[in-house]
C-alpha cells in the first residue's frame, strides 16, 4: 500500500452504477476511501462502521484459471466502489425444508473470489485493531461471505476489523484432480489471508493479530489451515464452531470420489474434461453422489463421505496438506496458535427434525449406526438413555451423531493440545431454538446469529436473548484481542483453559457456567474409536 486516503463525502453519484440488494447511497451517508495494493476502494459508513464490500482478492477462477490455484486480481486505476456484495461461487443451494431455515447465496458469477471488510476506523487506528476473518460453512458445497447472517457490523462496532470471504466449493474447490491438484478451496482462503496480511492495516487492522473463525465446514477449514505450511504465519488464533480436524479424505478415497463424480457427470476423468464441464453439471453430479452415499456404510471405501452430508472434503494429498489435521495437531502442529473450539448441544437434530427423519429412526437402525462407527450398542445405549429419560430412537441417534461428528473431534483436539500446553478453550452452546415448535433444539448453525449479533433468523425466532449474544460476541472479540475469551464487565465467569480438568463453558440454557468433563460417560464410549 502506498497510502491511506480517507474521505468523508455525501456523494451519491458513483454508488448507483451497479445493481444489488442495496445499491444506493442515501443522502447524508458518509463514504470513506482506502488504498490497497491493487487500487483505491470506496466504502460506506453507517453508525460508525465502514463496510467495504465485494473486494477481489484473487482473479476469477474460470477460463484458463478454472481448477487451477488462485492468482492475484488485476489492479485498477481510479476509485473502485465497494458498496455492494460481489458475485458468489457456483453451488446447488439448499432445498426445502432446509432453505426455510438457512439462507441461500444468490448473485452467482465468475468474479466470485471476493471478500468484505467492516471496520470502525479505516485509516485512523494505525493498524492496531484485532482482525477476525470468517470462513463460512455449508458442507463445502454451499455458502458465501455475503449472507446477511454474516454481516460484520456488530463485531466491528465492538472493536475489531471483521472480514468475510468466498472460496471455491464442491467440485471446483475440493476435488482431487487427476494431475494431483487438490484443496483449491483452501488455497483460496490462503490467498484471502495473504490479502489481509498485505492490506488490512489500511482498514485499521493489525496483520499480526488475525483470528480465523468459522462454523461447520468453515471451522474444519480453519483447523485444517493450522496444519498447512502455506498458511503458516498468516493467522494467530482460531475459533472453531462445530468443526474440528477429523473430516478429510485420504488420497485413495478422494481419487475414488473424483472418478465417481466424473462418471456421474458424464465426462472423462481428466483435468481438461472436468474443467470444461459446465459448473451446473458438476453440481448435479455431486448431488447425485450425495444421494448414493446417503445410505452407504462402507467407510473403508468412502471414508467421511459415508452418509452423504459432505462428499467433498479437504484432501491429505501430501503436498498442500501433508497429514490429517487431527494427527498433525496431535503431534504439535499449530501449538503456538490459540484455539477456542466448541459445539452445540444438539447439533444433529438439524439434520433429522426438519426433513422428518427424527421419528423414522428405529432401534435397529440406531444399533447399526453405532456398530458401523465401532461402538458397541449394548454398552453405549444404556449410557445415552440414562442421560435422556424418555428418549425415542431419533433422540438417541441425534446424540450419537452429535458426538461422532462434532463433540468428540473437538474434545480430541483439545486433549491433544493440552499435552503441549497450547492455549485451548472449549464451549458448549445449549440455547434451544424455538423453531419447529422447539423440536429442533440447540441445533447445528444456531449459534452463528449470536456471534454476529444477528438475532433475526428463522432459527433464533423473535425473542432470542440479546444478553446471550452480547456475552458471546464479547467473548469472541476478547479472544481475538488477547487470546482469552471473556468479558470485561463480568457477564461471564472466569473461563479456564480446557487442560487436564476438561473445563467446558456452557453458554445458553441457563446462566453461563463452567463444567468439568461434562457427559463424561458418553465421552469414554468413544475412547480409541474417534
């Protein structure tokens, strides 16, 4: 960056040149200009926070750049308006009933590798504010940094610079290509972090105090980046919400998935054929593959893709990702990176209740699931039932899958890091959603609105507790600031590291409390298994 140029104007002329959901600048709105390594950007200030939207951090990944590592964007001359969100990456979107609960990303287009910045003081802090970079979830298939739920204004108002971003999804981002290219979606995030390193000081952020935070696939990506050499030094803390480092594919499984997806798309298993296929064809093939794997139980053949929730995952290719993240971190990788990690109390109800599967679960299918995961149902079911009097098989399956996919991987990571005295804090989010007559519980994705201060989603309803959001937002920003989650005003009790006492902060469902080794008997069922 050559310099920072901050201006305060009432100019509305240039803001109306392009269309979006919010394409005008109201009379009296303040605009600020910031100069980056690629050119000058104009953002809009409201209520003390300036938003710079749709900033390209990499060139469009299409044409000759399709299914290739990201390249820098072209610089521009003059002032580029950053007043509206940019294009989003190709994706299938959610279908009803999930689309009634989760927003779909619109505005797809080729120039999709862009990010958004919210800052309370562009050019006026000398680059001292902590930076929070959000990686969205969506099973590595859906999502965008531009979703309304991820509006970073409230986090920025609390004293951070908040960044959200897009990265390539599905076949475009997570196929193991026949030439060995892998993890393009993760390399996109690395490119975005390099942009943050080179430019965020102009927005008031500290490039030496960057926190990655993400949910579900975004949390898995953040933890995976802790084990990637290419990402070393680009971030310093991680908040992993409902995701850890177990969900990856080894090369043999990834290759099998690519071959099957190419066959379903009706194209040859070559880089050229895959890169020439229309994105919609690859998306349809991935959907078909998910349907095939929905009833699969052969984990040796299909690995973590069994069940079809996430078919394409980061690949342990030995180059971009040298080892499974959970293994690398257990060996000490990322020990210098502070970690806040946690899960929701009833994650898997999100995948059972809305689609009507909850009441179709049988005792036999429950037992088969436990057996497939290497857990003896004769031992496990009495333990799960004892903690849930009156539970039906669907309730028990939700608890089992919440542990298998989310809670146990998070605890394994915390346990491994405790051996290296790496700063690790664990939470459980337990506020139950009122959606679907309260049957969905403290489900997957529910905590996101509380972190961003956006309590206006179908899952949070009309009367979500703002005080809980204030606590969580305060804890997350405190962690980004100095590596310790908490609030200066005492709205949270002292939050100890996980350590040997296995301390977990319970948020929601009552006053915030620290619990020692909660659900211990259930945790022990997975020893040596997960």
